[in-house]
């Protein structure tokens, strides 16, 4: 049986909105945050990268958005967004909490097909911990 997984997507406000981070599930905003710092940390963005002048979005594009193997990286991004939401969104936990493990398992199956391609990734040990 194939599990239906939502498509999570995030955006960063470019105006003077009171919130800077928005996360959508299938087109509906399910989380807003005043800071994007913890969100970016979930993806492996850290002070060292910041100090070296790498911008968070530049880091995510380089690490997770790769046209030649998009499905694998998409699954990886989805796992990290779910993990962030479990930690930082009460609404998400109340609405979707009992489904998270099955979603992560479904995405982990996709990521597992990458085999050795994941080995050099800076988030490999983190992703391994996420797998149920």
C-alpha cells in the first residue's frame, strides 16, 4: 500500500509581514513563524556557513535542489520540513502528528534508493536518525 504524503513547501516573506516563514501543505498555510533560523538549522545551515558568507537559501539550493535527481532531494527536504514542524508547530502536531512517522517512512524509502549517493551528504547522520 502506498502512503499518500502531503507536499510541504515553504516561503520566506519578502515584505514587511509580521511573519517571515510560511509553510504550506498542499497549498494551505499550516505554519507561520517570526524567525527562519531554526528552520534553516533543520537543513544543516549553521553559524560556520553563515560566517563564511553563504546565505541560507543559497545553501538549500546547493544541497537539496538538484535538477538531475530531484525526486531524491525532494524526499529529503520533505523529511526535514516534517521534522521541523513536529518540533515547532503545535497546530501541525495536533492535526497531523499521528501520520508523521508513516510520511517519514515513505520518504525514507525514496531516499534509501540513493544508497552511496547519500554518504557524503552533510545531513546523512541526521537523516538516518529521522528514519522510523
